[in-house]
C-alpha cells in the first residue's frame, strides 16, 4: 500500500461501503464507488483491486455479486468469500486503519 491521501468524508463513506460489502448488501454502483475511493486515495491501483476478483475467477462486480448470492456449497463460498471478498474488504480496512493512525 502506497501513502494514501483521503478526506474525512471519503473515509467515512469508505467505512460504510466496507461494511456493506462485508455483509453482502452492496450493489454494483457501491462496489464501483468503493473502488474509486481506494484509487483516488493513491493507495491502490485498479489492477491491484481487481486482482482479488481475478484470483476467484470473477471479472466484474456483477459476477461477484451473482456468485455470492448463488454460492450453494461451502467450497463455493470459501472461494468467493475467502479470496475476493476478504481481499477487497482488507484493502478498505487497511486504508481506514492507516488513516486513523495518522490522527
């Protein structure tokens, strides 16, 4: 993670979106907003963020949402949640925690 620059308002929104993604109640627009906040902070690139989707063999937020909602087996859930979702949420949390430690 590179040095981040994020406003208080963006940080607050990132908190909300991180929790929404974790709980699987986000829509595609919220995932896109989440990604844009991460990119705008300077901490992460589009490729770094999307690498978590690719690792789970998903290539869009639509596909991620669909896979999360349709996962029936423990193995399917582990693949999606353990790779894509945990990775994406970890990026947001890393930014939140690093911003909080600077205050």
